[in-house]
């Protein structure tokens, strides 16, 4: 992907969100959406449960679609320059407040880890509070702070797959202007047997819940 330097200021890297990468997960959800009416009409699941599933999935897809379309072509949400890192709507974070960049899979990697979706975690020094990830509305993301700190060790994480700059571009900027060390987190692909076991357990729990709900309704 191409980076977006500020016109007339080659030592600045501005990053925006792109719509297309955010639409791919919605296509997967749309596939699951089709399963509900099929299951309801075939009598595999109760008709009322199929209607609830359709409504919930439809709302999720619409919200995701609106967010993706609004973020496309929006103003830059992140800027890296010799002074530091700026998340739109938050004060500048000087390079001296950061101790490194961690590059690896999304967390928890056993569930959402993929070589396609690289996560960059900007690690703060002790006592430094970082803003949340950039939001397309021009302010840092507020929700999910505790989870980001627990999974990534920082509040400021980036998902370059949805941005106009690649992970390599952002890492090079951090190395060049901030002198930050980059830590590579290895990918640990899930074993086939573990994947099958997890899917089996998930289906078993879903079936048990379905039977329970059907019994309560009847």
C-alpha cells in the first residue's frame, strides 16, 4: 500500500482508514446470515430463533457497513513525524515516551491470529498513558482499553490491514524517526486436532443451548 506523506513535508507520514479491507469480514458475516433462514425453513432450528439470528446479524452487518463507508476517504487519523506520533483528537506522543513496537498477530492469536492481519502495538514507557487506537471520526477509540492492555500491553494498537499505510511503512517510520526497536511476535498456527476439538465443543455448546431454549419456549 502507498503511504501518504503530507504535501510539501516529506518527513511526515499520514495514515487514513480504507473501506475495502473492512468489508471482507462483513462478507463472512453475510454468509452466516444466510444460514439462519435456511436452518429455520428446514426445521433445523426453531423459526423464532432464526428470526432473532437474522435480526442480530443484519444489525451487525449494517453497523459495520456504515462505519466502513464513512471511514473511506476520511481525514488522516494518524501522523508519524520526527517529533512523535499523533492520533487524531489526542496530544502528540513524543518518541521518548515510547520504548518499542511489537509486531505480530491479532490477540488472542489462537482465535483471531492470522498472517493477513498484522497488529502493531506501540509500547509506552513506565508511567506513560497512551491514547487509544485512531477512530475514523477523528478521536481516539475509548472502549476496549482494559482488553488492549491485557492482550497487547498497550492502549495504542494499529491494524494496518485497514489503513492506507502498510505495517512495514509504519515500522520504518518508527525506526527512522524514533529509533524504536521492533519486536517480532511469532505466529503460532493452531493444530488441526485442536481446531477440530474447538469447533466440536462450540457446536456442542450451541446445540445444548438450542435444546434448552426450545424446551423453555415449548
